[in-house]
C-alpha cells in the first residue's frame, strides 16, 4: 500500500491532480518524452588501398604461379585462390579455363565463378563449351551458361539451342530462362517449341522468356494447371504469330523501371 501511495503522489506532482485520481488515470495515458539526439560522427575519408587487377600479359613466373593455383580452387584456400586469379587479371584466363576440364566439380564450379568475378570475357567460348557438354553435371552446365550470358550474351544462342534439347529438365529450364537475357531474334524460334515441353516448369519459363523478349500478348490460358496437350495446342498460337511476323520482327527495347516520384 505504501508503494502505491508513493507512486500516486509522484504522478500527481507531474499532472497537478489529486493523488488517487492521478493514479487511477495514469495507466490509460501516453507520456511523450523528448530524448536528446546527436547525429553520429561522419566517417573520415578512407584511402583506396586495393590493388588493381593486372592488365599486362603474364610473364613466365606468373604463368607458373597461375598453374599452381588451379588445384587450390578446392579446399580451405579456394577463396584466396580465386582472389589471386582476379588479381592476375584476364591475362590468366587461358590458364583458368583449364580448370573447366579438371576432375573435381568444385574446382570447375569455382573456376566459372572466378571468370565472372574477373569479368573474363575471353573465357566465354570455354564456358559455352562446358554448358553444352552432355557428360558435365547439370549444376556446372547451368552455372557456365549463366556466367557466359552475363559476360557476353551475343555468343550464347548456340549453347541455348543445344541445352534446350537436353534430356535433363533442369538443364532445359536453365536454357529457356537465360534466353530472356539474350536479346537476339534467333532466340525466338528456339523458345517457341519449348512452350509445349513435357515439364510444366520448363514450358512456363519458356513462355515468360517469350513474353519478355517479344511483348506479344496471347489469349488468356491457364498455364499453371495446363497439361502437355493443352500447351501443345496453345503453342500453335505462337507458331502462327511467328510465321506472320518473323520477317519484320525486331527485339523491342527493354522496359526501364519506373522512377518513384
């Protein structure tokens, strides 16, 4: 009881009310408190001490060093080895692409990732050869295509055409998905047959890529629950459209995101 009385008296001192009345009203009130604010200090300018990638051809010692880095693309030092290749620059790409045929899938995958990090356009043909290799594991093939498309999409249509006919549905899906980033007319006739693919998720990816590249609006169909027979019938709409427009069709400019006002 003494504790309640003390609290009531303290509250009444703030609001100028009777002690008991103030205590009874206090739970339903909101007290606004101004807290002093001080902005955090600005960070001082930090000099750029990073080492730029090498832009000159590798000498014999550097070539030997790059060769020694290849087996280190797997294991505890793999990130360090990848960084060393990035520092050696695109001049090291002829050595790095040798990793794409090494036995370890981890080394092959990390070599692909390193080419992306260094923007090694020189390695795109080797990446596309890996993407088309039927004996390569799907995960490595898909990553090789993804990186090749990011580095130089103009070289990718042939690999996409090969992968779109692969027995593995995951490989086919990767092909038709990455096709949307290859803004070339030759991609359209590769994608249209894929709309009736046996696997629904492959067909849906092909359809979405077609919409992105052509902006052609077809009739409304329930693609999500469609059967292969449904998709085969609906794909005829795309075949007819392409026959009517292939001579004059040009890939439209990509849509730019709207700026918020």
